[in-house]
C-alpha cells in the first residue's frame, strides 16, 4: 500500500463515526476522495456521494457504509455512574474494563466501563455482562458533576481503541466494519483517476450512513440516485477462529480473498460478471450463501426503485463488533482490485435482466 493511502486509512479508522453522528468521518473521507471525482453531493442525514461523469444517463454505484456501533447515555445515577443504550449492535459482553470517549458540546470526556473485582464476586454465580449491568465511570462524585462535564442523556460514547498492524499481515482496530469499505471504494476512485480510465457511464462512489441500525442511509440514497447497477462492499465473518460452526456459518478464511455472495438479493448476472472478472484477472475469491437477506446495504439497493441489479463483495473479518476487528492486508488489496476491474468491465447501458 502506498504511504499516502496508509496514512488516510489509519486516520480514517481512528476517527469516530457513530451511527447518526458520522459527519466528522465523512469530512475526512470526502477530503481524501475529492481529487479523484468530478463532483459530489450529500444528503440530509450525511451520506456522501462522489461522482465521476455526473452527466451520464446510465448509473453505476460502488458503496460502503461509514457508521460504527456505539452507545447512548441513557441514565445518570445520583452517585455519578452512567447507564447506556445501544446504538447499533454494541456488545455488552466485551465492555467491562474498556476505555471510552463520551462526546459532549464541551469536548470529549474520558470514561471507563467499570466492573466489580473478582475478589468481591461469587464467581460461581457470574453471569455475562448485559446492557442492564454495564456502566460508565467518568470519575465524577455525583450526577451534578457528570452534568457539569457536559454529559447528558443522548450523548454518544465510543470505545477508545485505535488502529494497529499485527504481524505485518493484519489490520486491527475498532470500526473496520465498515470504514475499511469506505477506504476501499475511495481507492477504486483513485485508481480510476490515476490510470486515466474513461468510463462510459456515471460512477457514484457512495459512503452511506446508518447501516448499523437497518440499512437506512443506503435506503435513502438509493432512491435519490436511482442507479442501474450497485456493487456493495462490507465485511463478513472469518469462520476459522474458535467457536464458529462451519455447517451454519460457512468456511471463510482471512487471507484467501474477497467473498462473493449468493442469495435472492444478489443479481446473478452482476455476480457472474464479478466472478468472471476475478478469474480473468487471477484475483482469488471465496463464496458464501446468504439466504433470505444479505444483512448489508445490498438489500436496500436491490429492492429500491423498480429494482437495482446489485451484488455483494465482502471482506473476511475476525471478531466483528469488537475493538479488535481484524482483516488481512491481501484481502483488502484484492477487494479493491476486484471492484476496480469489475467497474472497467461494465458497459454503457448494459442490460442485466434475466429475460428481455
């Protein structure tokens, strides 16, 4: 990876972009991608769209989502402890002993998820932490001091953990789901520009908000763009680490290539174009079956408007919705290459219908 790309990746992943509060991350993303696009627009809730060939009639989308799971302040006790609600699929099980940033109008307030010491618990009666039992301690002596810090019900908190490279092989951090996707589609735009590729259609590079609470950003922007084709990238579970059941979760490996999805929301002709391109360009790939829904923004695009020919390219990831989400560097490179090469294969006004 070129140094400028790596610097952006690290800066982008370390920034917080909680669901519903993605604006600061979106500014970073737009600043990076802006030299590689012809124009851009944003919508009311913060989705950012970079456009190449905005005047073209035929529209192709490449998309990722920008938001990360987080927490809302929900209740402050008289003693100054803070209870929470989830914002997205936040996991109370991993919370105890984690450090967090609470975002207030006065700036970031540091806090920790406290937990009683093992010495004072009846370990044989231990139960897994839940949203009702985890709490934040910001060092305040009472509710009034918490409020003086600027903390109130509705403030958002994110884990403090930051990006690192592990064994010169893996990228590790919180919120790789799915800001790593935003990075990858930005790199596709950069490659198109730097390689002077002239596309016969309009390319819409979409960094959507609010995926973690129901694909909402993609739902909104799909109706605005009205694309003809959409290629979505998100993460999927590496199933090699302990506690996965391959019979139900599939056999997916970090380091063995992007994952191409099969399912009703995935348009078969778009999927086959991706597969044939990967074979021609010798890009390794894996396959997954997703049944009724992909659980990604693919669903929102596929079923929007009169139906959009959509496909999903996933990045294998370990330890989803933790602070140590882990992806293989080679897979990141190959997702970028797969999307780039597929975009170059799409023809103007290409008809992906099964019957015509």
